[in-house]
């Protein structure tokens, strides 16, 4: 195992995750005024809807697909009757559908941001880096789904579980195709950057909205 592989798949993941955790905590405590998505909806709404819908639903489903497909050991899925071939088949086509949705949504959002003057004038370099990073990461993942043909359940999946459980095994990544490595490393870099971008708003998702009490509106009938 060479030094570059160790740095990329042992040292860098923990640096990125450390910055992710402590960066968000620090920003929440010191910069709550800017803890928001800085939505541009009030500037233009019609062209926003399709892009933001495809992006959010696609990215959320991609996230849960990655979490379930990579963090659950294959031996547990085998007990449920889902063997490695079936697992790979389901991951491939689910990843294709959700990845395409997320990628198209991001493309529409970037096009909107660059072509509508009032939005372009309020766009910061940070906004472009954030959106460009999301496009690159999702595009790299989609490339692997469409053109890659690599069985990840014996290499990438156990490597990720090792990172999460603090039992890292970077040697598993030694012979993984370059396109998969690019996707993983760019995703880690985006995680490390996220505390310093508008992506912090993922922690402020209004999930409590679905569990709040009903609001009653009563019409007063004149006597």
C-alpha cells in the first residue's frame, strides 16, 4: 500500500469528517445570522421550481440509497434473500434514476443562476463553488452508474463501514477504479466545505412541520 493511498483513504476522510462536524458546530454558535439557504425564490420563482424539486428529491434519495446500500453489511441482506447480484442490480437502477434527477436539477439551477440577471448579481463565489461542487460530485457518481462496472460490495462498501466504525482499511481502496476514487474524494471534499456554505441549511429542515398540531380556521357567520 503506497503513501498516496493512505493519505487519500485513511487520513483525508477523517480530516474531512472532523471539519464537517466541528465546522458546523462552530458556525452554528458564532454565525447564526447566516445560518440559512439564502433562497433566491423571491427574485424568481417559476424557473426555480423544477430544478429545486428534482435536485432535493434526487439528492435525498441518493443519500438514503448510499446509506442503506453501503453501510448495511451484505451478510444481513443475504439473510433477507437479497444476494450481492440483486443488491447491485437494485443499486444500479435506483442510483441511475435518482442520480439523473439530481444532476438535471443541479444543471437547471446553475443555468437559472447564470442567465437571470437579478440572480446572477446576487450570486457569490461561494455560491458558485457550492453549486459547482454538487454538480461535479453528482456527475462523477452518475458517470460510474452509467459507464462503470465495478463490484463495490467487497471493497468500497467495507472501506466506508471501516471509516464509520473507526476500523479503517485503506488497502481495500488500492485497486478501485480511478473514477470511483474521484467520486469519493470529491464528496469528502464537499462535506468539508459544507459548513462554510449555504449547505448548512440541511440541519434546519422543518421536519417538525409534519408533526405539529392542526391549525384551525373558523369562519365567523354574521347573525
